C-alpha cells in the first residue's frame, strides 16, 4: 500500500502543462519495474481521487490510459486545456511536454518517503 501513497505524492507534483510516463513515476517512487502498478493505481483510484492522472502517458507519449476516463477524449481535452498539444494519434511529444525531473527531485522524493515512512 505504501507504493500507492508514493504514487500519489509523485503525481501531485507533475507540473501544469507537462506529462509524465508510468515508468517515470515508478522510478521516482523507487520501484523502476512497477510501471504497470502505477497504471493500476491510477485506473482504480487507489492512489486517491485528487490525482492529475490525465497527465500520465505511456513511454511513447500515447494517451494509453484514456479508457479510464469518464468520457472518450476527456484526457485529451484536459491536456489541451493546459496547452499540451496532442496529435491525431493521441500522442504527446515527450521532448516538448515531458516533465524533465531532476536528480534533486528524485532525492527530495526519497527523503520525503523516508521521513513519512512510506
């Protein structure tokens, strides 16, 4: 369960107008092989209700979690409302819109997880 709490912490830090991959979240949570578990957490809302899950895409920048949203196209609409361009193939350019987290970000998360015991 602590992994899901970590997912929530990381997801709440995704900057406005940026996207992040499932694998990137897993890595920042200290579990680089748990990208599918991140997807599960977001799809089943076990990480919480106030998570900006629409900012999470697959490793190719494709809106692969779109089926988890209440209506078709909602993820795309929410991203475009933040200025994130989504192409016809429901893909986001990760070079332009991807969250380029730093080692300082990773260390800050690690320290927070240790402090909170998660």
